[in-house]
């Protein structure tokens, strides 16, 4: 969905990470997705990670992130998305993004 809205230049896959994120536990119970909205902007000095006391975001990207999130919800609610190809999610209504 993000690639369709943003084009190839505005989207990239990132490799799995071994961070301490608890979100994966939710996805064991219900179908879930996880994506990042890039907020780095070297011109503004937005270069520090989320756990740094110097972290700041480029707020100009927030509408883009909101648009992607809304498009995912609209697609799901319209029933126009393919069912998830992973058999663990059969019959749950989960979709491939």
C-alpha cells in the first residue's frame, strides 16, 4: 500500500532487526503489520535515534504517514484487499499489504 501511494523512491524494505519491540507479541494473537515512517532530515538536524535525548522529527512527514495509515484502513474496510497468503491467518480477514 505504501509503495502504491509513495512510489518506489518513497518506499523501501528494511531487514528484520533484533530490537526490543514487544509488538511481535500482538501479532501472535491477531494479524498485524509494522511499518516505519521516516522522520530523518539532516537539513533540520533530525538525525538522532528515537531513544536519544536529542531526537526530533521532521513534522512535515506526519501527513504522509497519516495518509498511508488511512489508505490501509480504507482498503481493509472496503474489502478490496487480497486475503493474507500466510495460512496462519486463514479466515481472519487479514490482508497482504
